[in-house]
């Protein structure tokens, strides 16, 4: 078998294997700004580990929620201690706080409230019912206080089959990572920097998935990635037959990071600070192949982002003031720039 073909095959297997481990991490990092990561599945079971499928074994087994869920999670059946609205709720109700003022379901009523007085005999809302009137009994259809919940109610104990998956699917992430790794291997060949690209590729796919989901790039991913890229490229520069320069990689990281920082300071609403930190890594991998590659990859990222925003405007799914996640386009531009630089080298 040809050596280049063997390298591509190994890269495909590496990408598929590492991509299959990303869904759980993508779910845990896909949280709003201000939160570090998720620690529980939507049903309240603890999520252990970072690598693997986004699938809860306890939910698949039909076990009830075993602990408090994240604050404000409408899918949780667990209510805070002391919540007067605790207990079973109607299907679809997501409020977890105390009843609003004037809520007829509130337990404590003001003095003189006619609803707090004894009801007259024969009142259908009172305890005893008139003779001959059938009692609906527990679990009557439409009774929100009934014990059993309809199938699929998130506040019920066991979850229906098929609801154990709580994050991104494994197959799309595995296929995308395998495709990215295959393209990098085909462009780079057997040069030492290929090992760097294959190690960084899964992290890039993970960051793109998280940014598309919640429009944020977590610091636990972006900051270590900068150091890892520069350290790995420094090792590659010590090996024979490499096709890049570590000095331009370092300068490229500083230059692109400074450029994105300037854009952030000019228009904070249009450029997130997570993009600034991610630009350091993009500048390092693009600068490895020189300044023309750095400019090409940077331009490609902005061009892809402009095309995406224009498509949303044409489809009337966004306005000119709509914020879009730029991280995936920054990563895609760096990927295209590295491909071009590797081919040219």
C-alpha cells in the first residue's frame, strides 16, 4: 500500500475514533456565559466523565431523577426545598419558583378571602360531593393533581425509551472529524506537523459545536489550546523534513490575536472575547506556513462568516443586528488556510 494512502487511512480512523468521544464534552460545555459546564443530564442524573456518547444510562434504564438539576431547568421534576408549589405539576408547566401573587393555587390566602372559608354543602369543589355525583378519583384525565403522569412528562419518574440521548449525536461528529483529519493528512503527507494537525483537529470540531449551540467559546478549551499548539509546533520544528517555521507561528499568533482584539474593542457586540482567544491558536497554525497563509486563512474565515450572515438575511431568519457565532468560521478559515499552506509547501 502506498505510504500516503496509509497515512490518510490512519488519519480517518483517528478522526472517527476521537470524534466519537466528543458528544459528552460538547453537551457539558454548551452552557450560557457565566457557567463553567454542566454536571447533570436534563433529568437530573450526574454526568460522569468528559469523553464518550451523550447518553444517560440511568435515563435509559428508566430510573427517576436522583438529584437536584441545574437551576432553572424546566425539564427537571425536582423542586427546591420549601417551594410551596412543590409536588406534581401539570404537563408542560416549567415554573419552579413560588406562586405569583394572586395565584389561585397558592396555599396561603389573605384573611377574608372567600376562597379560604368553608364551602357550602353541595359545592362541587368541596370535599364531600352530592349524592349521585360520580367522583373522578385519582388519576382522572385532565386532573393536574393526579398521581400518574402521561408518558413523556419530564416530571414523571421513568423516561420513555429514546430520551436517554441528551446531547449531540455521535455519528455526525465522528464523520466530520474523520473528514477533517483525512483532508489534513492528504494535504500534509508524512511531514512532522501532521501529528500536530491531527491532535488539534478534534478540539477545533468541539469548539465549533459548542459555539454553534450556545454562542460562546469556553476558556477551559481556548486557553490551553494556544499553549498546546505552540508547544507541539515547537516539537515539530525540531524534527527533520518539517515544512514550517515556529518563529512565524509565534508571531502569527500574536498578530492575529492583536487584530481580533482591536476588532473586539471597536465593536464588542460584533466580536466576542472568546474569538480573540481562539484567534491566537488560529494565528499559530496559519503562521507556521508563513504570512501569505495567515492572510489567506483569515480572509477565508471572514468570507465564510459573511456568506452565512447573508444567507440568513436572504432567508429572513436574521436581521442586520443579529449576532452569529463566529468561532466556527474562524476555525473553518484556519482549516482551509492550513490545507492551502500544506499543499504549497
